[in-house]
C-alpha cells in the first residue's frame, strides 16, 4: 500500500533542538544571577548566547548522542499511531451502518454471525488477490463469521467496470461466484475478460450488462470511496474487524487473531 511521507523525523529533531536551545539560553541567564535586580535585563541580554553558538552546542550534542533523536522518533511515532487509532475507532463507530448494514453491500457467510469482517478491495490489486485464499478459508471454516464486501475501485477504468459487474452479479444471486472467479484470476484484466469470467461463473452476461447500467451502482461505488477516505483507507486491501482497521494484505493467522479479539469484546 502507498503511504504518506512520515514527518516524525523532522518534527522530533526540531523539537529536541528547540529544547536544547532553550536550555542553553536558560543556562546563560542563570549565570547572571549574581547581578543586582536593577540591571537584570541588560545583563540577561549580554549573557544570552548568540544563535550560532546555540546551534553549535545543539548540533554537537546530537552528534554525540544520536540515541536521543531515535528515542524522540519512537515516542512521536507511538503517539501519532495512538492518535490515529483513536480517530479511526471513532470513525468506524460513527459510520457503522454504512460499514456493516448498507443494503447494497454484498454479504457472505452467516448473515447473523457474531463477528463481521469488512474488506475493501480492487479486482486489479495483487495484494487483494493474495488475500483471497485466507479470507475464503475463514468463510468456510468459521460458521459464525459474516463478511461484507466493499468494492473500492481505485486502480483505473477496468477496476470500475469489474466493480460494477460485481455489484450487478448480486442481482442474479451469484456475487460470491463472480468474486472468486475475478479475484482468483491472473494476468491483466480487460472488460472482455471480466465478462468471460462472469459467464464461466454461471451468470447471464446479457442481463449482467443491462443490470450494470443501474445508476444506483455507480452512486454506491462513489459512496464507498467516500467512506474509505473518511476511515483513512488509501489503498487496497483494507480490513475492518470490530473497531480495528488493518491496511494491506493480511494472513490467515492474523485475521483469526483479530476475529477472536473482536469475538471476546477486546
């Protein structure tokens, strides 16, 4: 998955440098404490080190103690990750109906299952294809698992075409068959290939093409893209299990762990 540049390094160094600059200035001011109160302002100005001297002190200290920078980076990253997790949890809670109970979202597994796994995916995403097997294995082995499929076509016009076909296949009651066929395919997708795989999955292609023209499908796909952005999803695949968002391809063991945690209320 693509990631935004991480500003932690620059912010941490700057923050540490500022603290040491403040320390150096304070030290200079403390050296003037023997001066009478009447001349304090004048003495402070004279005792304050100039900017170049402060910069030199800070630079030399950081070069001698690089672990200070590493510690700051770790602290800042942990703080930002915690803040992001809190924002994500709040967004998931605020949009739980759109995530879990949208009337147009295809659902597989136990419709009354005790845990729901939501997957955002693109049919042209190689990492999504890699995740197909562990997700399908869970679907077959966990009788209490409910899966919500969120078409998230972000990799070009063919992705959008395949997503529209997938949504239209739901009208023939063969969404999962279509999903497995297209997601399990290898090689470059084209519109013709998508239709050929739909036929192989038992769909009436003529009806499928007609149903794909339903404007409600495009509205739903646009709505799903907006939902993903709100949740901070910038790539595929992405999974939501309970109050946890997991970006990127995830193995079966990790998915089981997240499902078990959600099942226990953790």
